[in-house]
C-alpha cells in the first residue's frame, strides 16, 4: 500500500486547492474572530473583572463593525473559492503522511534493530489525548482559546515529556494507599540553581543510599536534549536507558553538594523510606499558576512533582564513570511499586499512576480533535522533533466519501517513532447533529517494530478513533463500534503478507486508542459498556461492565475549572486528582437521573472516580502464538493542564518472546 505524502495526486490540483482556500480564508478568519469576541473563557472573564476601565468592552464595540464590514466584503470571494474548493475534495486523499526529512535526527531504522538485541522481548509505549484544537470560536465553548498557540505548546510539552530519559523510582511503603505515590516536590525547588542542588542532595542524603548498576545511554530527537548534551560524546542511537538506583533508607551513600552529573536509566528504590523522605527533605515551593517558562509541563521546566527534574551525583565508589554522560538534566518518573500497595484487587500486575509528564520513550501517539489545519501544522512541526513519522489531516471534506457535507476533517493525528507500513481511513456514515459536520471516523495503521534473526518482520496494528459525542446517541456509538471492528478486521486481512505455513510477518500487538465518548459507570451508557468489542479487547482500567478498577480516574475535566489556580499547572492538577475530594471538584462524573453531569463543588458520594471516556485497549487475539502481551504500566497524565479539557492516557505493553526469538 502506498502512503500519501501530499493531499492531492498532482501539483496542479494542489495549487488550485491553495488558490481556492486563499479566497475562502479571509471570510473564515473574520467570522471566527467575530464569534470568538463574544464567547469569553473563564480566564478572560477574570481578567476583565480586574479592568475598571472596561477596556475590552470598548475594543469589542470598536472592532465588531470593522469585522462585519470586512466579512461582508469578503463573502463574494469566499463564494467563488468555495465553488472551486468543494469539487476538488473528490480528488483529495484521506490523509497526509509526513516523515522527518533531517536524516541526522531520524532513527526509525535504528529502532528496528533493537528487537534482535532485546532477547526476551520488548516494551512499547502508547499515548492518547483529546487536544480540542478546533477553530478558536468553537474551542471557546469548551472554555479553551488561542488554538494556534495551544497547538504549539501542546507539541512542546509532549515532546518534552517523551524525550526525557526513563528513570523510575519504586518505593515500598505499605502505609500509603493512595492512587499514586506521595509527591516528591519537596526534593526540588521550582527554580534551578546551586542552592536547589544542595537542597536536593541534602534531602536525599539524610534518608537514602544509592547504588548505580547501569550503563549505556539513550538518545532522542529533542532539540533541547541535544542542547543540554553540548559537547558530550554522542551515545548510540536507539539504546534504552538502563540505570538502576536502589534506595535502602540507609545513610551510607555519598552525594555531592556542588556540581551535579546525571546518570541514564531506570531507578529502583526499596525500603519503607517514603515517610522519612517527606519529613526530612527541605520543602521549597513558590505559587505558580501561570503557564510560563518554569512550569513542570512546559518545555523548559524546572519544577518538581512525582516526575521531577532531579539532578544527582552518585558516589564515586559505586559508579563506573565511563557510563556517566556529561551533565544531563533528568526528569524522574516516580512510581509506587504495586506489589506492596494496599488495594481492593491484589492481583494487579502492573504499575499505574497519575503523572505530571508523558511517559519517557513514548513510541506511539494518537490524538483527537486536531480539527484546525493551521494548528495541525504547528503541532506536527513540534512533534517532529521527537517522532519521525506522522499521519495528519486525516478525513474527508465536502460530500466526498460520506452521506452529509463535511466542513472539517476527522481530527485524528498519529505520530510514531517506528516506520509506518500501511494506513487506511474510514468515515462513520451515521454521524448525527453537529457531529455530522465533521468526518469522524477511524484511522488504521500498521507499523514495523523490528525483525527476527530469520529476517521476519515484526509488526503491530494501531487504531485511532473518535466516536459520536452527543449524549443519548447510544445506538449511534454502538453502530460505530461495530464498524470499527469490521474495518479493522478488513485492514488486517488486506495488509497481511503472511501465510500460516510460512509467516513473513509476526504480529506483536494490536491496540485501539481514542475518545469513545462513553464511560464505564454511567447508567446511560450500558449498551456501549456491554459491546462485543470488550470481549475481544482488554481495557486495563476495567473490571467489567459498569465497574472500573479503584485506581482508575475520569479523563473528562470540568471546563469551568480549567483555569483555577489549584489545577492550571501539571503539578497542581496532579496533586488535586490524587485526592477523592479534589476529583469531585474538577472532574465530570457519570450522569444519572438525579445528578447533572457537572459535579463541580459537590461533596456528596459519587459513583466511580469521574467519567473515563478516553480509552487504551489491547488484544491477545491474532498475535504470534508463542508471544505474550502484558500491560507494564498505565498512566493518567496532567502535562496538558490548562490546554485541553481531557486528561491524556498512556499504556506501556511488554511483548514477551520467551528465551529465544522465533
């Protein structure tokens, strides 16, 4: 199957399309700005409340007649452009495939060799998020604004979190039964500097000892990480970070109070040291409720949370200095060891957390509601600093391919570190109401993730979708889930080049990601909860129809509270969601006949931990029989706080191949 790298089959149609859109765009932009000026967000309302001169109201009075006059003047040109633009959509391709052109920063081919070196298998990390990148006037109805700037910042934050080295600190603490481990913000000051380093080292030094047992360095495509490395020697591309740090609660380790170095990898802590860590470490916090440089979610973050920017120097007696890279800034992913955590379900086999960062070494990313084309370009440019392969502008326009007229595309975007082999898109033909104006559908992808010593390709399947959003359209969503399964089955058959007797490809995973617009606890969503999709695909957060696991939380935020100081930064939102009372204040809860969907400020007992409508599903069916797929960890992510009304989710799958590769 040929991947489409341009929206039209020839340059003439592309030029004609650009010309027609150029005629339409002034009218579109003016209408968008005109409507946006009358739909303020809560953030803007608070700013205007502090304006005694009513400056903004005066601006609206002045600019509205100007916008209207220009809008009327641009209408004839827009009509001509529309008459050219609409028929061109019949020749438009369903997506655009973009590959990083800078070969110096491309490492997709290198990643394919990791499978052979992995031995017993390899893990893959998947992320999904609804980013609400609609035209600005429409985005404001979800209480978010400035779509173009948000698109750029969303891309910066995602690559910032994904490109950091993977450091995990596991803490055995039978006394803490919260959803995730207690915050480690006490270990690092929100601002950098030598004083901060001394505080960090002193805090850890009094409570822990560390033993370094790793080697090798990882690399990524982030511009910032390359700048941090400076003149350091370049590590081998594609290698995983493999550092192990054990925290035993003994004060026999050595940590420097001056200049700090960084070590690559994965940290492991044992011993009931959590209470003493919090008690002994000096706490240095400053209120920070604006999205700016220095927030934990921004590109140049120096604030701390469960996943913090931690600078350490490991004792000379336990570190092989040949394995230490020069002065890298690390963000530690601190997670509770699930085997010792008190839970209602003690058979849980994987880690789960509320994280302030996207997972390190994120391999695949599925986004929804990337409707605005200019925002999609800005987002793509940012993501290309980390992801080599991106599929965007997915969907159809006008009357082509679907029953009703489509004004915007599907909003789906897929990014991958691994090469994309095949891709296909299908539009749901049964959209209703305002959803019928968008070409919502499903994007199916086949990626190559490695090869065996016998040169058999190892592949994976990923599906990204966004279902009908209107409440009460249960039947429509069930029909779309039926179509999703049928289309996925057809895609796998059409792209498979293997035979049972002589397989050329081995399937490692099959994952479905997306915003399904129903949760597993609402009484109105019973039909979707019992759909056959959940008999073939597993939901790591689900016990059964109508019941989620105790640690699972909702992914739909209450739009009215997005800019509250308590939740407008990744750190703050993370801490709020770790408490039951905090979740009641800022998550949308399952609806019922007696309660409204927005539960902000409620103190009454509510079912579940919020509406979880963003899903990550995987299956063990149709994979290579001798391999086993298990969930390694699952995360609810707060890094996009203040930028969208959804919580991103991430899942890491371990594909175990046994002692020998097949």
